[in-house]
């Protein structure tokens, strides 16, 4: 897995390409400057996206367990002025769970300034004290009709969908890693704690990305009037569940011996094949026809109790 990396577009690129939005992305010199900026934005009614270390986030399952970079939304108060040192309203949705509550000032800025956010894991930048404020793009002239604006949005969506369909160029590399696991399973039964977290996080990021793809594809299906994209969204959700269950199986079972390592390799290979099928169907949905394009991906089995795994 050390051969693989997650190559992300910036939040600004995604927001602009998918939705035509602009974003002010700022890395503050320290927590005090970050707090001053956040409170000013909230006072103006602007939600703020912030990076946090989930080790310090009480509502996270990683709280006091694992260091993991994550984004949350800090919302303005509901009509009441926030005190200068009062708690912040946080909205955080992750893999189907929603937290909508408050976070104390000290807790938030400890999480935002954690040294773990600056360790550049998996090629990440320094996420400490970073914020994003999302804004509408440059307003259209009053002479621009709604139909023209809608067509521009459709074209953005079509372009983004086409880019997503071409994005999974790493399937061969993933398969090669699985082959390496399969060839020498005994070498991978004793990963260090850090290695375990890194590989587990990699699976988790793939699951999160496919869940995000699903939400985008559903929006694109309506905007671009391409009904088959609803099916591709369902496929993306199936892939998200597949990667997440592979992550859980890896975390629970890889120390069970070489049989479990081989099973993990098989799961990776099978999911990489599903990724290729999804990309082919996505390309067909956007720009061609294929009689199999509307067939869903195979049912996802229960990977926590896989056949042939060590007990």
C-alpha cells in the first residue's frame, strides 16, 4: 500500500468545477488569528469549513483513539449573536452519521491546531488552522437568461462527470498491490500500529470519495437530464460500502494470518474490477450507449464474515 497515494483536487477546484462556486481558502498563522477570522465570517452570516484532528473531536469515533484529518462546518448562530468566547455550532456529516451541536472554543481550536494535521500523511499539505468560506460565483448579468445559466451549469456537470469517469487510472496499481499481498502473505501479518492506521485510513478515504461521487451524480442526473446517472450513483454507493467493509475486515482480521491476508487481497482485486466496470458504465452514461449500462453492479457480500477466512 505504500506505493499508493490519494491525489486530491483542492476544495476550490471541486466547488468550482462541480457547482460554479468560489472559495476563500486561508491558512492562518495561529489559532488566535483563525478564531478572529471565523467569528468575523459567522457574524456576516457565512458558514466556515475548517480542518480538525478527530483525535480532539468529542463526537468523533476517533476521539482520543486515532489522529485523522477531517473537515467540519462551523455555522452561524440561529438569529442570536454569538459571544466572543462562546461555543461554536458545528455540523458534521460523515458516512451517514450527522452531528449538529456545539463545540467549546478551546476544543475546536485545539483540534484545528493539532500537530498531527501538519505531518503530511499520504502526501497531504499542512492542514493546521485552515479554513474555507464558500461563496457564490461572479453574479451573472441581469441580461443573462435563466436558461443560459442552467445550460452553463449542465455543461459544468457534464465536464465533471466525464472527468470522474476517467479518474480511476490506478486500478492496475491497486491490483498489483493485491498481487503482492497474495504472493507473500506472511510478510503482511504484522504491520506496525502506524502502518495499520495508514492503510485503514486509505480504505476509508476511498469509501468517502465514492459516497461523495454518489451525491454529485444524483445532482448531475437532474441537472443534465441523464436518468442513467441515478444508477451510476447507486453503483458508487455500493463501491463506498465495499471499500468501507474491506477497511473493517482489514482492521479486524489481517493479524489472523496468511489466509486472512490472501482474502484481503482477493477483496481488493474484486473491488478494483467493480471500479473498472463502474467507470465504463459512467462513460457510457455520459457519452454513448451500451445495453448493459443500466445493469447495477453485483450485490455486495458481507465482507466481515467472508468465506475461507481464518476464524
